C-alpha cells in the first residue's frame, strides 16, 4: 500500500501503523507523542493521512497467528482490532476455536465443523 493511498493511520505506542493492515507504516518515522505531532510531520512531508490515536498496546505478547486473523478474533471478542490486551488468551485458543471465531465474525455461524469436514474430505487434510 503506498503512503499516498492512506485514508488514515493509527498511532499505537507512539508509532504510526497502517490503518488497514496493522503493520508499521514506515520504520524510518520518528516516534510521535501526540496525534497532532504525527499529523504535522505527515503534512510537512506531503503525506496525506488522518491520524487517529489507537491507544497503548500490551508489549511482550507475540501473536500466534497473522495480524489479520488476530484482528478477526479480537473483534469477535468485542475488542477493537488493535487492542492486543487479550492476545495471550487468543494464543491459548485451539485452532478450531480461532477458525470458528473468524467464521462467525464474517457471518458464517455454526459451520466450523462442516468446513473442517469438507477440507478433510476434499483435500485429504485433517485440520487439527
């Protein structure tokens, strides 16, 4: 995603992160201590983005799944997509529980077992 395509970015632990994918926007950016400071820097460098303060994140918890999966499960549990305060609990969930949470977040209710069975029957792969 090019920087010019941003609509907005989040300020998390004083670092800008891409609003859609959750990754750092540019590791060469300095730390920002306010939304206003980040917006001023972006404007000065002709980067068009609105910055929102996403608040602090818990440091030291390494997600077990890719960020987009973690976002689905966080939101399924009623958290903001960037709120990693329960990531340890999510890491402790079974693969089946994580898949079910992702499916339910996408509106596919009660089909986790069925989809896992189809994958086993079609691909010969038993998901565990």
